[in-house]
């Protein structure tokens, strides 16, 4: 046997020896991922199935439809959204659509406003040098990010007094301004890395071609940073859509959002779990659809800027 044949034999033997270990590693990795996926999806599964349960099924903890229990339309009937009530007049259904519209206007408006202002701030921090007292760019960025540390209850009384003085209580505009303020640090944090990963040579070339700084920003930088902007917008949308504390504190009738309506599903006999589950299902479905449709933008946006 030649030296070449001997080497090939040893390489083949090594491959045979390490192949089972490689398969076991892949099986372990995929097993952990599948387990984590089930853990993450279980709350959604529980919410959706609970909306089709009767009271005894909820109390007994029955989980699997058509095996542990027979699905019913009790939760959706209480909202006027079941097949037998969708065509009839329903005050609860009208209230649901109003709250749904409030949540849509507030979350989209606040996310768009935070994205516009936060992107401008992030672009400035990534391209120019600032000094505010002892604070430089990194300190200013950390100051914005540190606003997320404040618990919402700290801001409750100041905003309640302020909004009463400027007549913004129970208005969608008041919630939009407040939500934009609370999620803007997230936009600045994401978009600063986005803009920092874009070479400055692109802007310099655009300026040489005759574009202004604004022209280079709008025509060159923003299209490149679009995935990051979409990711930041979706993250802000999720946070503002699900926000409950300020919505419950600053609204009463006209600007009430879906989270407040979900939390109000209580009666003399306790919590109406089926109604709350039906409302929660209707509330999370838009976010699920948006996440599925824009998944590639979210992944690109969160990954961009990680490696420069």
C-alpha cells in the first residue's frame, strides 16, 4: 500500500469515527431549538385555544382541541365576532373595533414619529462630533439609552399633571407623543449602529457629485439603512401596541386602547378568560402577520452593524 493510499485510509477512518459525533451534535442543537420554539409558541397556542373553551374546560386546564375538549365560540360570541353573531348589531363589537383603531393609530403614529426623530439623532451621532458640557457622543448616546431604565411609574404623576394642563388627557395625540418619547432611545440605539456601518465615502462621493448633506442622507444613506429602519419600526410598534400602564392612566373613554380593554374583561364571577383570550388573539394577530411578512427585514436590520 502506497503512502497516498495509507493517508486516504486514515482520513476515511477519521471521517467514519467523527461522523456519529457530528450527527449527535446536530441532533442536540436542533432538539434544543425545537424545544425553545415550543416554549415560545405555547403562550400563543394557549391564548388561541382558550378563546374556544367553555368555563369548565378553562378551569380544568384542558389543552388539546377535539381530544380534551370540543371547541366552542363562547369567547368570540361575547365579542360579537362568532359566525352566528357577526351579522347582528353588537355594542361590544363596536367598542372592540374602536379600541383596535385607537391602538393602530397610536402605535403606528408613535413608531413613525420616533423613527423619524430617532433616525436623525442617530445619524448625527454617527457622523458628527458633539460636546455638551462634559458629555461627548458616547455619553449622549448612553444618556438616551439610560432613559429605558426609568420605571414608568416614575413618570406617571408628572405626565398626568402635564396632560391635564395642556388638555391631552384621553386623546390619541397625547399617547402618540408619550409613546414616541419612550421608544425613541431604542431607535437611536439601533440606527446609530446602522449608520455607523455605512462607509462615509458614499456620502463624500455624493457631495462631490453636487448633492447636499440632506440630499446624500435621503438618497444614499436611507435606502441602505432601510432594513434597520424597518426592524426599529417593528420593535417600536410591538412595544407601543402592547403598552398598558400609560394607556390605562391617561385615557378613560375616547382613546382607550386594546390592552386596556383586554384587562377589563372581569365580571362578578371573576375573570372571563374566554373573552380575554379572544380579545388577546385578535390583538396579537396583526403583529404576528407583520412579523411573518417583514421577517427578512427584521433579521437584516438586527444583524447589520454587528460586524464592522
